[in-house]
């Protein structure tokens, strides 16, 4: 059964209405979406599914990311893009009819679009992987089955690894999760360095981006015996890519998206410094009006500081 805080978090996400988005004003080649896939652990607390991108990928190689990618057609909606990409990357079926019996994916909300360094408009889509409603009503303990039966069935097809992290932890400055990635008590199983000594959960710095001060979050997620290694094409090609990592570092846009989603879900602000606004809708809209988000990105078309400075004045 869901904890009270988890049930309230899901209710806030269902009720959340994002501001008008500029995502649909971007050309097809600039549209992307990611899936924030939440699920209940055996204690009823929410966790989120993350991936480690393969070292062979052209963009963000070897980095932690949310499942996602570019839109295929102009008619494809952000959530459909996110589900399709999650199917391709981690084996989460794109439609509920293909899920194992007794499970469903609920679309909770969408967050404001973010401007990626690759100059894409990235729309985060929040979803909840849960037992089917009839099972949830007849068997309150069915929520535990998601972590025990469904998550291990994910198949990392295009990534080096799939791992999970406590969702609310992305509001915390210290590792305080009451349940760790290995199911231990608070303080056990936290981030570790290569020599086995404790490692900080959070580190952050301020940097300049989009002609404004931007908080760079770094989270260090503990390794888990339950993580799933990539077996792209069924041949184990992803094995070995993450063996030397004592933690999975979640940073950049992915970290910011998770912080913002957790702010909405739990109705509280982080314990660390952060940007108060959500996403980059205003900046994306300004760049579109300037003609800087064209269909074709040619050599030399990369956004410059001058472009961002001009956009910030519109």
C-alpha cells in the first residue's frame, strides 16, 4: 500500500497544470521528451527509474539520464514520444495492453519544457507504474509487486544500465532515505567512494547558462544489486561499461528535471540552492521567435552567448 506521503505526491502531480508550452512551436527535429517513471517500492515509497547511457552514443554518452528521445512525427505528443522511447531503451511496453497482466502506466502530468545543450526542447512526462486498479483495490499489498515483479522485467536494450532512486531524495542535501536501493535502513547503503568510504549524496555549484545563473546539481545514487545491466541486441554489449562506478552520478538537465518534479510532487522546496523557475519555456519561445530553433541545424548554427543574450532581452 502507498504511504500517505506517496499518495499525496501522486495527487499533487495529477492536479498539476503546467503553463502553456512552446514545445509544439519547435520544429520536429527540435522536439524531445523524457519519461519520469515513478513506482512504489515494497514500503510504499516512490522511486524513479533512471538509465546510464551507453558510451557509444553520440550525445550524453556514459551519463545518467531519464528514458526518452526525439519525436518521430509532428502529430506525436510528448507522452507518446516518451513511452515509445522508453520501450526502445528499457523495454517498458509503449502501450498498457503489452504490459504483464496486473500492471498499468498512468500518465500523471507534463512539466515545462527544458532547453537541452543539444538545443532540443525537452518535455518531461511524469507517469506512475502501478498494479491495475482492480488488483490495488482487492489486494492492498499489490503495490510491492511492482518493485519485486515488474521492475526486474525491464530490458535495457539501448543503455548500459537501468537503476532506480528514491524520488523524494532529490529534495535532500544529505542521504536520508528511509529505504535504500538495497532495502536497508536509513544510513545504510548510502553513496560510497571507490575505497568504500562514505560519499556525499549531493554537491552543487552555480554556473552561467541561458544568460542567467543556473544551479548545477550533482546527485550520487548508490549502486544496487537489483540494477539491470544493458544487453543491447541481446548480446550483452552493455556489460562492463559501469563496473568501475561506485555510484551513478545524476547531474545537469536530468537532475534539474527530477528536482522540479519532486518540488511539485511533495509541495516543498529543496534543502539546497536551486533555480526558482521550472524549465525554460520562456527562453525556448524567444529562440523560436528569433529563428534560432530551425528545422535543420547546420555547422555554425550552434547557439552562442550573443544569441542567448539577445533572446533574454525580448
